[in-house]
């Protein structure tokens, strides 16, 4: 039993120099493919060239690590233990960036173990899915922030309901002794149509009287610092 366990942990998958170079080169090629894919499908307001370039490096490094590990169980366990102490503090600004990180890791693993066809087919399908869903425009939402005299509370609510009906969702209502603040969430297209029919929203709200300020902010799913 001991001999079997010893032999199991001593298993090594010896690769030729050509195989090692081929693994790393294919990882680099797929990394460049992921780089181009990220550049084409990115729909955010901030495009990071450094992050995109790091995707290529991550693919190559993952492929290199998997080539080193091979089928050596002892080495793989040691590698897992060494990498488990690494902690990343960089904030992910877009949830799709996480998808690309996993993509690079998986592509590198496939190349490192020699499954080039799996890596190529999986990368192609992933690119098509990201490209397809990237063309779908997100439903932008607007936040309308209104602050004014508390005595104008009923007038503001009545006006917002008269032009938006139930399409304007009241998210926040802050009050103190003299003033009140509303935060409405409105679909951008709906807001555009209302302004075409009834005029500028800010002008209409100021005409109510007692309004301190009106801010209109676009809300999306991106996280920024």
C-alpha cells in the first residue's frame, strides 16, 4: 500500500522541449484572442488597457503552471498550497471582467494539459456569447433627485404621478423640519418621451415653486471608485 502511494505521488509527466514551447505558445495565442475579444465586446465607460494586457499574461502563466504540474500529484498539491496564500485587493469594476479572468485561467489550464481543441472551441463559443450579449443595449435608468420646501411635497408628488404615472418609482424620501428630498428612478426612454410631450422636467419642477435643486443622474451597473 505504501509503495503504491509513493509511486502515485512520484508520477511525473515528462514533456519534451517542443511540447513545453507549444503549450506556452498556444496559451499566448489564446491570450491574444481574449485580448481582442475584450477590446471588441467591452461596453463600459472605462476601458483599461492594463487590465486587458494582464489577461494575456495570466493565460500564459496559467498554461506554464499547468505544464509544470503535469500529472505530478505531489507538485500539484504543493502548488495549490503556495498559491492559496495569495490575496488580491483589486476591485473588479465590471462583473464581465470576472468572466474574462475565469476565461484566461480555464484557457491556460487547457493549454497546459495539452487539450488545445477544447481550449480553442471553448474560447470561440465564449467569444460569440459575449459578443451577442454585448450587442444588447442595457435599459439605462435615471435617478431624479428633487429637494425643496416641505410644503411643496404634495405638489411634487402630484406632478410626477401626472406625467409618469407608475413609471416613476419613488426610491427615497428624506425629510427634515423645513425641507424634503425625493429620489425617483425612471427609465431613460420614458423620461425622454415625457420631456418631448411636456417640456423639460427640471423647468416644470422649478415652476412648482419652493424647489431648491433638481439633479438627474444616470444609473448603471458599473462600479466605480
